[in-house]
C-alpha cells in the first residue's frame, strides 16, 4: 500500500496546481487522474479553443504556469511543468471510494489498489456529471453534451442549447462559413449574464455578420420528426413570440453540470442544501466537514481557471501550516468592512453574514467573496432613511445587524412594520422593476449590505437555494402588501405555502372569459391587459400593473370568469388557489368587504361597456385599438416614461428635435418623424425608460444607470461597445461621435460664437469627415436630467403636442382618442 502525506484526486487546473505546489515544497504526494492524460476537462475542450486568463487583476500564485492561449498550448505547457517539477502523477487511476479522516485516509482505486494519505485534496470538477435534457425526443443519438472538434461538422443544422461560455464557444466554433453549418443558439435568459464579456461580444459580432443566430428567452419543448421540406428532425422551441420549429441535424446541449454528489457524500462530506447543484460545506481554507479532506476548484463552486489554480497553491500552504496566507482579494474586502463597529477578519465576516442572512445560507465562501466585492455596506443611525417610497431602485438590502421600520401608510409615518436582522428588503423592486413601494428607516443603529441587481441575479442563477428563498420572500411580501393588513400572519403564511409562480410570455392568457375557476392571480412582474368579448370583438377594459391582483370577480359570479386577462409583456404571476382564498374570504369580513369594493368598481366598467356596446361600438373599438397600439404594438407596457405626439396639434416645426440637440451637443436623442401612429397619436423614436431596461442587459463598464426620477442614462464610462444598441428592441440608442461642448446660447446670440441651436460645431463636422472611423459612444434620451424645467422636447413644443406620459396615463390617452 502506497503512503503519502497528500493525495490529490483530479488533475484539472486546481489539482495540478496543488500537486505542483506540493512538489515544489518537497511534500510527499500523489496526483490521481482517472484518464490517461492530465487535465481531462481542458483536454475535452473543443480543439483550438482560446482559453482566457480572467480575472485579469487577480495575480497567479501557482507553480504551474498559466496565461491566455489555445487549449493545445496550455495542455503542452502544463505537461512540461509537471515533468519539470517532478509531480508524482498516477494516470488511469480512478478513485472509487475515500474513507477515514485527517491522518488516516484510505483511498480505493478501480484497479484494486489502495493508497494511504494523511490529507486528501478533492479536485475532481463537475464536468463528468453534466445536466441533461429530459424533453421528449432528446434521447436521439444526435443529441450530445460535449463538442470535441467543431471542424468535424459540415452542412448541418445545429442547435446549441445554453448561453454560458461553453455554449457560446461551441456555437462560434461551429459557425465557420467554410463549413456551411446553420447554427442557432438557444438561451433561456434575456441575455448572457453568466458569460465572459469577450465571448458575448464575439457572439454578437458573429450574429451581425450572418454567421449564426441566437434566440434569447427561449427553451426547447420537444424534438420530433420533420415534415415535408424540413430536415429529418425538428426542434420545437418556446420563444417569447410563440412556438418556433427549427430544423436540426444535431443538438449540442451545454447546460452546466452538478457535483458528483453521491461519490462525495459517501466520503462523509456535507452539502449546503438538498439541490442537485448545491455545493459542499467548506471552511475559508477549503476544508470540508470531514477533517483533513479539502475540496477545491469547480467542485467548490468556482470554475474560473485562475481561481482554481490559486486554490490549489493555497490549499497545500494551509495543509503545510501556513496560517498567515490570505486570498488575493482580501485587501479589497477589508476595505469594505473598515468602518464596521465590530472588528472581524474577512473570513469571519463572510461566515457571519452567510449564517446571519437566511437568503445566503447556501452560498459558498468563494461565491460570497465574489458578490461581496460588487456590494456595499451601509451603517445607519436610528431614523436615517435607507430608501424612500417611489424611489427607483433594483438592488436588495440585507440586514446584518439591527432593525429597520417599513412605513406602510404614506399618510402616517408612525404606522410601521419592523424587519429584523437576518432578513432582506427591497426585493419587490428587483422582481417587478417598479418604484419602491415604501419608505424604510433605521429603527436602531443598523449595518446593512446592499447587493446590486446583477450580483443578485447571478446568485439566483447559480445557487438554487437563493432563488427558492427569494421567490418565497417576494411572494410573501407581495401577499402581505395587498392583504396583510386584513389577514393574520398565519393566513398570509398559508397563502404563500400554497402559492405557485407562473412565467408568462407576452400575450399568454392566464384567465379566460367563460371558464369556471376561482384562482386569484397577483401580477408579480410585468403587466396584464384585461379584455372582454363584446359581440365578436375583444374589447380592452383595463391595464394592470405589477403589484396588483386579478381574478377575484369569479368569487362573486359562482366561479364564472367574466373577462380574459393576458400578459401584456413577459411577466410572472403568482397563482393563489381559489378554494383556499374563498375560505379566507368567508372567514374574514374585512377582507370580504375590501375585495367586494374592488369587484364593484370593476363591475361598473363591465356593465357600462355591455350597456353601450351598440350605441358606442365605434368608440369602444377606438379605445381598444388605441390601447393595444400603445401597450402591445409600441411596447409601452414595459415603459415608465414615453414621449407621444398629438398629431392634431403638431405643426412639424421640429422644435422638439432641435431643442434636444441643443441640450446634447448637437445630437438629437429623438426622431420625430420616425415611429408609428394610430388615430392622432404618434410615438416617435425616443427612449421609453423601460421598467427592466434591455440596454442594461450587458454593459461591460456598467455605464447605464437609472436616475432618481426614473430616467435611464449613460454615463462617461461608456466605451462604445454597442451592446446597449443591440439589446434595445425599439431602436432608440445610436452610436455617435460626440462633438465638443458648445458655447452658451447667449454667446451665440451676442458674439456669434459656436453653432446655432440644434446644430453641431461645423469645424468639428469637417474634422470628423476626414476621419473614416471616428470613435463613437452610445447616446440616448436622458429626460434632460438635472435641467430645470424638465425635458427640452416638451418645453420647446409651441402647441403642446409633445407630452411625456407614464403607464397609468396611457388609458386616459386612449380614452381621449375616442372623443
């Protein structure tokens, strides 16, 4: 039986780095690899793949060299370094079991051999346990989960599923025009938040060049045999615009992977939760719940190569007694907590916050370090405002210490609900995109962690426990906000226990007129349109924003649905079982009366339209058509502030455009003539300042923000990458060379200095014309933020034709169109 101090299982970047450090230190070790070569995960990357060395600012501590380069060059360099360092490698040695603890581990191999070790470093990765498709038809032989060499495939319809780095790189590798493949990538999310910036840029560039296509917010439904004129097989895909049928000769699914949990748990290691993709419980030094058994690399929850290699170096240092070694990001995290009233080490803060905040209980220490670097810590005194009602904001706040008071009644500041340490608030802004629904103040000295939207979404996508808890918390808060003052806490808890979150695409109906059902629906995010069938036409009744509920009328109509309700845009609704809600209604007079009042107001609208359908049929048609034009065709259902023009008043003077250009260095942010019209209403090309701005989806320098008045603006950090322009579905962002700042209007009037109103500098134009490719930045409407009097386009309109309106004003505008 061989005996070593450290047995390292897995020769990927983390394991190889650990073995290299052990060899450099002269520590007896063995590196166990189940295949016949080092670094099987890298070895299985597609041939020619370029491997990045991100994060760029992170120094490399490993004795094994690593810098960005091709898969082949990195593998060759690692083989040489392993030889040079005399790493004790044992290939074709699959580990079948690990038993024991510190000082006395027994490692069983598939060939019957046994190795004894004082310490075990588990660096097996997760790629051997990929997530797989379970849709009908995906058991066909052309469905694969690995791509070795994209050059092997020619003249095929290939669908790549998964918008992570692996999926994007596979799609790009297959999209070589010389191979003749038709490549389509399917991504479930709205963008590519978990992928490297360079990969996303390359993907968009390839799409713009016509080399491939991708569909976001899309998922596979099934694979079936094709019909006449189609490929032998067809992938049926659910998209935001409905079902699509894509011919496919091959499907490559890159859906991530899960830890080899059964094998790891058999060694005695505990995990953070029951989910398949949960990670092992680890100390800051990577030691598991089994003393002496350390876990590093992707299995620890951090797959970036440079991080893995640093962990491999550090774990050997920890085992060797180097207790002073700190991760390279420690100084940055120390700065985050420098003003804390209690002094703790960074590692202690990470454990304290993770254990303290229920939402973060399943987050690994490595993931904690990552998102903390993107977060802020606030210290507030009693009475300090943390957020105000109607503020714009989508970050969430986690209370580390202390208590805050939520002001539930805007007319009575003293009517509050406490939220104690360990809980979060602000999640409704994250979920719905709407303004803050309450003012929150410190009820005593508090320490609060503010987590930005992108970091929160990444956690929700990476850690199942975070998403599960966030869904429950946000549902509980929305139910409490609507019914909480009318129901005891036990009743709210019962509603939440039975609630179901349903995702919807634009146009999906979740209540159908004429059906019998008493389920209640809360609009969790997005918005909904209520319609009623009058004669042979669907008549628009109302528009329901996130934070409201629908479906209650059936409780007063013997379960009969009196209207159809459908999602106006991509939305989520919370379904509350009707029988449970009806029981609560009958047992609570206050709740009954509140719902009855709402039903009465909605019944008036129904009765009015029903009674007037003959004499006012043209009026009803106009109201419905204008509402649909604004909310569905023009996308104003996801806007918070939109510019519309009354064409009966507009004289075509273009003062709106000129004023906009004059405010913004000669570049107008709106195009009055562009855009669509209905009746007398015209929607020019100008920013809508969406609830969840598409332009923010992938801004590498984080240059796009929402201001205090709701305006979405681009700051000076813009690098001109064009991502925002690509993501915006309304064509309101332009890439433009920015002229120099103009002299004041008074200087132009008095001394003739500079160009006139609405005109760029002529000398600058001439210089620009000489430059074939001047540097360009993204420009869009910023609602003239910070300028007294508000948007210049509205102020400059001599007839009052140009107005800016919010969602709650769309319906009144539609009503005016019928008069």
